[in-house]
C-alpha cells in the first residue's frame, strides 16, 4: 500500500522522527465540562485546552483537538507538533439503540483541513454483536468519511470503542469478551472500503483483571501469559498501522498496558494519549485556577507524558505499512 502525497504529508506531520505517533489528546468536550464543574463556561473549556496544549505539545509529536473549543489551543501548540481534529459530535445518540454517532453540523473534512488539520479523526462506538441493521448504518457512515478524506487527501484515523449492550464495560464479564470484540472490529475496519489509514484502538485487555499486574484489583480474568497472548492475537487482525488510546485509565495503568504491548512484541505504531497525562490536574484547575494548573502541567503533566514517551520505545514506525523509505518520511 502506498500513500498519496497529502496523506503522506499528514502522517509525517503527526509523527516523531522515528515514524512513531507520540500524540497527546485533548478533544474531550461534554465530559471535560462536567469534570471541571457544574458552572463551567466556554472560556474555561478553551483555557483548559490551551494550557494542556501549550505545555504537553513540547513533548508530543501531535495533539488531537476538537474544532468546537480547541481551535485557540491549536494555535498555541508547539511548532514541532502536528494537529489532528475530531469530526464527530461528542457522545452518541441515547434516544435510539446502538450508540449511533453523528458529525459536527458546521464542519466538513474540507473545512477541518482548511482550519489546519494534518489528519482527521472520528470516534465510533461499535459492538460486533449489535443488530446488523445498526452496524450497517455505522459501516456506511465510516465509508462516507473515508471517501471524504480520500477526496481531500488527508489521513483518516478511526478511533473505535467497543461495548456489548447490557454489560458494564469496566466489569469482569466484559473483560472476558474484550479481546474478541477488539479483534473483530479490527478485522472489519481494516477493509479497504472504509479508507482508514490508522486504527486508534483500545488496549485489548483490562489490566485491572490481570493476575500479578501492578494494576490488578483482585478479580482474575487473565494470567499474564494470556494477556500477552491477547495482544499478539489482536495485532494479527489488521494490516493497517494502529495506535493505542488510553481510555481514561491512570498514567501508571496505561504505562503498564504499553509495557505489556512491548513485551508481546506487537508492532504498534504509537499512542493518542489524553486523560492519562492531564486528568489528575482537573481538580487543580477547578479549585486553584489557571496558573496553578499550568504549574501542575509543567511538573506532573510533563512527568506523565515523558512516562508515555519512555514506554513508546517499544513502538515501531508506520513506514513499512505504506512502503515509505525512512529517508523520505523524515520530518
């Protein structure tokens, strides 16, 4: 597979000099507003994003933002950091079954690219076991976005979050199913009809249920060997570059996730890491204000992202997936 010039330029812009995507994520909207406090203003959401971006992009290859409150932050990022912009509305439709997604009303891929996006990202909640009619709507939705990205020659990052209706995604029963769910959606969205350039994936296991792990909470679902085998098995489900998302876990748990990925030998191509780097600072911002939060970011936030960067030594370049000579891919 080879990339078109625009897609190659976009991929280079969000990668480090090793061809690894070491990106921060700050596209949270409704959940962020709620976490800061009940009377959070638009200005506060924008300010929070600006502070995170100013500090953390000094240590990241790129930042993922939203065009609703994130454009001021996009202008504040490091000159060495690329920009991914989210295209979906926050959350999903709770009035109809199937966690159906929707796109932002006043944006298109063309407009997002004009706003400075190097790459386009959408989030899709997906259960392979949902009714076929529901999943067919989602398949068509992703196909449309893939075509829109092809037409505008910009890389398409698809973030997928799995679920099974009626189950707690943080519970042990879902943890048993998670490797299979991740494998099945990877196989589906690897298909060329979707036009996906990079899969942004969940860690295929829940580290809190791995016996002997530092993050273990007492209920065993997997042994360490089984957990590592799940990393290996899911990685064979795609021939596309893939990166891991932090999914709201703590920094220490996400580092352990990446350590297991490294030990398994899977050729993952980086991360888009959000809350694992900055979430613990929300209380600082809401209770002590912007200056205190900026100081926290310069200390704890930087430590968190450097922990991730150190764990990314196990990640590999995406160059070989797209037949890109290393010299041609250098930023």
